[in-house]
């Protein structure tokens, strides 16, 4: 069999010689039977391998039938030939897997093909850069990732391979120790670049000497008084829904425009801005898919969604002659990320936001990132690029020169991160994890994300979040507001409940309805820091509202409307002795003196209330809540009472604030006998007689029936109080 194979191979070689091909390097190693030292055919075929010989077969050349470079079968050009007694085609390879084949088998092409190869490589690199468009900036991690994969790694492999070739010598390269050393040294250049990047990353860490102080100074925060800096809330401007509810409303409104539904969909951006003095969320439409983009790309995106955060009204605003051509749903040239980055190749852009100016024209706000510590540390925003969403025209501005209608220059997540740097490192790096003296951080969200909300103040959008200690307890030491346009930061020292605790307290008030609370919004009510939140049902629709005193978070007022919630909360504040003051220092507390015409009591939510009407105050019902106004139990119908109350707009039930003692007397004491008032510590509700000396009626209990305070004041105490 071996003779037949050998004669066939000889015939093939002879035919190749006659055709003019040089077959000097082609052939087969001699095979032997028992006792002969035959090896595998070096490259039995058209490969340029050398013939098998002696004790072991040579390595097969690339491209021959035996050209497996990783070892394998000796008969097919493997490292190591067949042993004695093995036939030429069956010698077992015993060479280990090695990457030396790169040096042995790698050959540079001719100059013509080398030029073609370089041109193709440059085109591939250019195409990859256009598609991925990393910033050409040494502070960009995307830039270094691109450079490492596309440039440094290939250059290192080429230089290392040439060094190995000159060290061992090949058919095309003569052994040269000098050139081998030169290429080996050059191969360290890519390694050195990677090492420098790693050093720059280490120098960005807070542990590096001096960096902790730098991190703590990235965001400078001033400490202010809450009541002086935060104006009392205007309920016509307070956002009553959160981002999730805005998305729900905006997407539902999309269904009212059938010609858009099949072609476009609303983006999930929904940036919160102040538009004409009103908090709104805006989001552009986007192409539904690639085919919809292809058919609509010339006309552009015709509208954007706008949701009023106060009235909960949503609309799809048509753009008519100024459609959106530059957006995130564009896949090619007009993609907003690619367009802005290629226009400013050396800028590193942060989180972009979609906004509209005061005329309703669409813009993209593109903040420019800067790193101030090491290579990758101390992130901040140094400039901002405004891009017209219709024309693609851009404006490169410093942060201080940004127009006032722009609301979102600094991303909220970045501002929270910057404040946490101050809270962690303001007393040094070691203190941040050892002593932790003065270490604070912002309160976390309920789903593991950062916990914050937005507040409209001075026609700007401010990021709000609570501040708690490093131990992450259930209380805050204050809260911080940061302006998203100017980076101005204010801290207010207020001890109270965390947002999560307040949300649980609000949900507890409606636990039978299983409503869930939105993340709280910070407002000023009667100069008291107050949490305001919406309560949503399982479908995500807002059903009720809640206000919670931050300092006494067990005091919760819940209402079906914002106005109802406001009245209930202000009454709650009055019950707890909180007096509202206006800008001039005057209070909302008024004084009244009169004769008691009727007085009835009820128990509402576990607290006793006395509802009093006066002879000369027709239509007004005064609410004396216990235990704060316990002296009311010493009065009866016909007595003259002098007290202060908190004026409540839109309601005839007014919370009493303080009883001014010494004016109680009996109006029917015609016999001159004065009626003695019980001591303040005596509870008239505990005995069998009321303050009038008459048998006491049963205390009205609360169990959900529809009785109002007016019913109680009128003496209709046969019903339960709602």
C-alpha cells in the first residue's frame, strides 16, 4: 500500500515538473517498515514543507496539506514525526500547542499588497470611529478602549512577531540579534502606553495623596435657612405627578393622533423643565422602527409630547414647519449623539436632554464633561453645546453664558455624586471609613437607585434630596438643593424623617386601598419643610395626595385634591402649634372674642375635637383639638371665650390656635352665681356631666360615616363622624 501511495506521489511530482513548476522543495520522506526511522511526509502535497527524514519529520509549511501549525499528526506537518515502525502518514505528533507559529509562519506580503492592506486597515479604523465616535480625549475611557483594541494591540503583535523572527531567523528573514532587540524594545511602547493609562487611573482615586480634598471641593455648598430661602408653595405651580405618571399620560395621549401611532412612538426621555413658568415634562417622538425611519426621514419627526405636571394635562404638540430632524432615533448621519460628537471631536459629552425654549422650539442640551482629578476623576461640566433639533446648528457656550430658558445642564445623577464626594471626603480620606466624623450622604431611593426629585425655584429646576448620616439610619439631618443650570448648591439643616419613611407613613393612611406613594417633593407650608406626594393606584393613576410634616412625620394629611390636602394639613399644623408667617413677619393668626352659642365634640382619627360656634360669628365653626387645647373643656354654652385661630381659606371650619385665659363667664348667671371652670387637667369627657353641668352626650366616634364638623357643631351628634 505504501509503495502504491509513493509511486502515485512521484507521478504527481513528475507531472508538476513537466508543467514548469519548481518542485525541488516538494517530496516525501522515506517510509520504512520495521526498524526504519520513517517519519510523516513533511508536506505531502503542494505545500512548501521539507521532506521527512531521520528521527523526526520537519514542520510542515503553511498552506500544504500538512500545514496545521499547532502540532497534531506528524504525517501532516506536525511538530515531531512518526516513530520507528510507524508509517509516513500516521506518525503521532508530540509537539505542544504554541504561539510561536506567529513568528515562524508570519510573512509580510509584497510592497503592493502591504500598501493595500494598510489602506484597508485605515478605512476599517475610520469606519469604526465614525460608527462608535469616541471622544478624542485622554480623559475618555471610550477613547482608550478604542485605541487599545484598534491600535495598540495590533501594533504590539506585529512588533513582537518581527522581534521573534529576527531572533530565530526564517526563510525570508536572516537572523539578526540587533534588529530583534530593536523590535523587542519597540514592542514595549504599546505596553508603556497602557501602563501610563493605568497610572493615571490610580492617580484619579481618592486614596491618592491630596485627592480627597479635591473631591470635596468639586461642588461647593452654602448652608441657608429654609424659611428664608424657600418661598411658601404656590399650589398652582406644584408638580403633583412623577415621571412614571407623566410617561403614562403622554403615551396615552399619543393614541389620540392615529396618523402618528403607526409611524412614531414617544421617547422615554421626558425631561422636566420650566416652560412659561410651569413645570412640565417634554419628550420627542421617535421613529417606530428602521423601516418607519426610511419612509419618514425626509419629513422628519413632526411633534413632541408635553405633560403639565400641575394640571396633569397631556398633549402632542405639532411642529408644522420645524420638524425634528436630529434625534436619538436617527440611525445614521443625523443621530444626535453622532452629529454633536463629530462636530466637536475633542469634547466628552455627558447625558443629553431634550428641551423646548419659551417659544416651544425643540433643542438638544449637550453638556461637556471635564475631569479635574487625574485622568478619570472629579467629573464636572465645563461647557454646554446647544443643538437645534430642526436644523442641527450648534452653539458652544460656557456654563455661565447658558440662556435662562435652559434648565438641565448638570445631570441630576452627577450632582448627587458630587455632593456625596463632599459628604464623604470633607474631613479626609481616612476619616471616610475609619472615624467617619461628619461623614454624610444623600438618602437612597426605594428601588436601589439614587433618591431625588425636582423643585421649581426662581424659574430654574433644582434637584432635591435628603441628607443622612453615614450609618444610613431612618432620619435625615437636612436636605440639599442643587441648581441644574448653574450648579449652585444649598444645604438646609432640618432633622426629620427620610423620604422612604414618609412614603410608608403616607401609604399607611390608605393601606386599605393599597395605594403607593411617589417619591416626596419638598415644599414650604407655613414656613415648615413639608413632604408632598401623590398616592397612585395599581394602574399608576393618581387618586389622592398627602402632606407630611418632615419633623413630625406621624402627622399626615390626606385629601382627594391638592386644595383639600392643603386645608387638612394647615389645620394639622395649627393643632400642633405651628403658626404661619408672611414675608413681613405677620402671622395668619387672628384673635376673636365672643359668647359660645353651641359646643359639640367628636373623636376623629383617635383625637378629640370640640367644635364651637359664637354668637357674633355666623357661619364660622372653630375647631379646638385636644390635647393641645385642653382648656376648652372648662367652657360651656353661654360662656365668653377669647382665643386666637388660624384663618383657613375656602373653609368654614377654622382651627383654633390658642385660648387666651381669664375671660370665661356664664352668660345666664342672672342670679350672680358664677360657674367655676374645671381645672385644665380635668377631662370633661370622662365624667357623666359636660362643662355645662348637664348630662353628657355620648362622644361621637369615627367609623367612616358621612358626618362633617358642621354636623357636630350643629349638635347633630347622633351620627358618626367621617
